C-alpha cells in the first residue's frame, strides 16, 4: 500500500520524530497501513486521512499507541471515538440510501 502524499511526514511530526531513519520510516509505514485498514473497517468505508478530521486524528493516536506497544489500550481509551465514527458513517450511508427529496 502506498501512503497518501505527506502522511508519513505528518505522523512523524505528530510523534515528535525529527530525525531521518529508514528503519523507523519502514516501521511507521506498516503501523500507518494497519491503522488505516483498522479504521476503514470500523467505519465501513475508506477514509480520507489527508484532511484534518476525526479519521486522521484517530489514525495519529493509533500510531502513537502502536509505537508504544499499547495498542490494546488504544481500543479501550478510544472506544467512544471509534463508535462515534462508525455511527456517523452509518448515518451518512442511510441518508444516501434514503433521500428525502
């Protein structure tokens, strides 16, 4: 999977990684890829992680927890955010499937 332009740099900035290291870049790319797949699956549709919005926020925090080997805590601490995203996407899909006009 190819990451969207600038996403790796943005995640590194969020994690305060200011140095260049190809091993860290490779590890973070894997974490980002897994995080996007996880959030997309929860939301039920592919998300845009280039815009400043809830999916991007969740992805950045997913990366922070994964990098700290605390991913199990992410799922506990962000459950309400994850469920809210899931419900928002279900409402959006309902509105598409059932137009009022």
